[in-house]
């Protein structure tokens, strides 16, 4: 039986095509387990992980500030309802922010950040969507706005939290 060999340029092309795929597997965020201790606001929680307490900022979303009443307190209550104290969660760690918080997608029975956006309790945080499934978050936000959920009860949505903070309103 004759063996078919790829010519050298073809072999190099194949290797070049496959190399990014090999790197893609190692680029996945590390997943770690934790237990919910408390809810800070609509996009910040405290968890116990490997015996230590850490503050986690939910990745890829921005919930209204607590001073953006009633929406900030509503987002916090929503997160408290979805993540009762003692709930085990998985953290898909993305980064550490300038305040030393772990930035992660938080997954319980569902992806909590995505649920917050889908239910109109938070916005997709476009500035930091690059580490998440951008389309998934933007589609969730679109559905929330179309159905006028939460922050979208006001035509066009409420003042975005990042604009609210920049204006020094908190």
C-alpha cells in the first residue's frame, strides 16, 4: 500500500493552522470552586475559596450603583435571591482589578452575570467584554431592553453605572 506524504509546504501550512487551536485550550480561564459568604451590591460578592475570603467582581457586567435607587438595591436583592449564602459556585477568573478584587464569571446553577443582564438588573460592560462571550452578553441585553425589564423600564435605560460614577454622583 502506497503512503501519501504531504509536501513540506502543505505540512507547514497544516501545522500553522493547528497551532492557534493548541494555544486556545491553554488560554481558557482557570475555573475554581468557592462558597458564597455575602452579596456586596449588584455585581460584587464575597466568597470563601480554598480557606480564604475573597471579594469577586462579576466579570463583563456593570450593575447600577446602590445610589441609583431603586435599581441598585434591586440588583443587589436579585443577586441575593439567586445566590443565597452558602451557595457553591464556580469562578471563571478573568483578572484582578485595580482594587485587588478577583474579576470572574460566577456560575451557580447558571451564569449569574448573564442572568443579571438578561433580567435587566445590569448592563453588559462593553469596555470589559473582550474576555467573555460578547455576543451572548449583548444579545441578553438586547432581549432585556426589548422586553423593558429592570433598568430598561425607562426608555433607553437608566444612566449607565460607569457614567454615573464618572459624574461623581456617588
